[in-house]
C-alpha cells in the first residue's frame, strides 16, 4: 500500500469527532478561532517564551510581561534589566528577553508595530520558526495552518500518517496529506490528547477512543511491534526476572560474586613532638 495514499485516506473527521467528545471541546466544525482570535502580538511573544518551557511557567511569565508591555511599541523600548525578572520563570530567560525585544523592534521597523499575517513574513522575524508562525496564524488570526509541537509530531507518527524525525518535517508532510478544513482544530485537540492519554511515555492506549485508527494502537493490540521502536512497551522488572528464571539451566548466567574488602587498618600517625620551647627548657 502506498503510504501517501493511506495518509490521504485517513479519516480525520472521525478522529476529531472522537477527541472533541472526549475532551468536551464542542463541535470542531464551528469556526471558533476565527471569531474568538487572541491578540496576535501576545500569541507571537507568548509562543517564543514557551519554547522548551512548561506551559504553567509560560503562563506566569506571559501574564507578568503583558501587564507591563502589552504591545510592540512598549516592549521595543524596554530595558533588559526590566524584562529579565518578568520572564524569569521560563527557560533561557536572558536569551529570550533579548529575542522578544528584538522581535518587537523588528515589528516596529518593518510592519509599523503590527504582526504580519503571512507565514513568510512571520518566519523572517527574530526567534520565529514554523511552529510559532503557525500559532500566530491559527490562534491570532484564525487562518488555517498546522502548528506542530512535540505532541503533534509524536501523535502523527503514532497514528501512522507520517514517518518523520522532526516536528518541522512533520508540519511539511501534514500540510501535504491533511485537508485544509482540518488544519485549525488539529493542533488544539492533538496537544490536549498528548498531554492526557497519548503521552511520551506510558501512553494510555486502553483509554484512547481512537486506538482502532492508530497504527501503533492496532499493532500493540495484535501483539505486533509498533511502527516506531520507541513506542514498544517496556518490560517491567518483574517480567525481566520471570524471563531470566525461565531460561534453561545450562544457559543461566552464574551469579556474580560479591566483592569483599578487608577492613582498612587505622591510619598511621606520627608521634606528637613536644613544643620547642619545652624541649629547650629541659
């Protein structure tokens, strides 16, 4: 079977229906993001801050930052000494402070302080890669795009619709094989699923409503190895001991001998000498 043909035939509508029902997010067909878009500037800067950082830390840092610098003009004039304490909860806060200020200054210089609405213009800004640009398009403007983070990258490969090694490659392939009408709801639902059930380690396939659509779930249910070696279930310590005990006696490894060490002798100390002034008085 041609993998491209299988990826294009994947039932995304069914998957989105099931995940929407599981997480009670409402009907994904309604253009919610088109009518309730967030501030594009805050989406842009917040996504830069979120890189390699926990969501909770990003939320704290973003709230502090935007309370004082809500737009590009105010952020462009900020001093690094004032920015760094505000964004300290995120990783690499010193580097990110310089990057977000440079991004704000670039917005002023080239776009009159407004966040551009095209992918190419966005990735030309300091600190903006494909994921950040797509987040701005989707969450800031309601424009169809596919932001790919580690969750989307992992789940797309587990589903079997792509075979890629990086989020950037996953984003490129998904744009080729996924119909545009599914682009906007794809990221929010897959991210939520990756945070709850389809986790990096120990995915809860037993609770997943899309196991029958997932190449990894189908393989594991049938006792076959999954498409990605990283998704193979790990043997527990008890299973490993049982496997060792079931080996024929001739193949068992001899037990390792414990090393015993003799007690160390007490350190040899030189006799204490009498102070010079006492020796001289004798």
